[in-house]
């Protein structure tokens, strides 16, 4: 698939105020890549284990709004985390061409992990994966049914655009 494959056709529906939820497993690196190039791509390969019982669970609440611009709040374990919001804003800017509805909704992102923070487990990656799945699920409500293969590849593509600088 090419980048062009991820730019959607015009949306045919309007999603009513609601929410979607997804969970994504985390991982722990045995050998972590060093260095990045381009749009946050790893310079070298890494070796990691997926930890299926260590996951991030995210719910994306959304409501239609009338003015443009990104509008969202992030909550971790029920507590507002404004420190995460610049990273989410960067992610939204990077994916806006692929999910142009992103500035037509106000989002409340509620996320939690099933493992301790600062334990060396990749919570940013699993958190962004779960958020990307939520956004693809919302996209599916706005357009014709999306094939599973597209959902998987689209989520992976959008998640990689997030990786922190």
C-alpha cells in the first residue's frame, strides 16, 4: 500500500456523540533501535517481546463541533494529563490528511495501563496503537465499511506517525 491509499474518500455519514474503545498490547525491548530518520522511522531494527497481558486500554469519547481546530483532553487513570497533550497534538497534525474529520470532533481520551508506569514497558507505543484503533473505528462510522486488512494497515501507518520526537 502507498501513502495515497490511506487518504480517504469523502465521508458519507456524521457520527453522533458517542465513544469507541480499544486495547493494545505493549512490549518490552530486548535490543532497542538507536536513531531515527525521516518521519520518526527507526534507523535500525529492534528486538522485543509482545506482552499480551500488559496492555493499554483506551476509550475515545467524541462529539461533533462547529469550529475547526483540534480540541481534546487526555486522562490517564482518570486524571487529566495535560503533559501528554502536546504529543497527541503532534500526532493529530501528522494524521490530519489521512483522517480529515479529526478537527470536526471534540475528543476526550481516557486511557489506562494494566502494568506499572515507568517499568520499562512501552506504554507510549501501546497507547498510541489503541488511540489509532479508536480513530480508525470512528472513521469506519463515517464511511462505507472498511475491510479488516485496511484497518490493520491504516492503524499501523497512523501509529508510526506518532512516535515521539
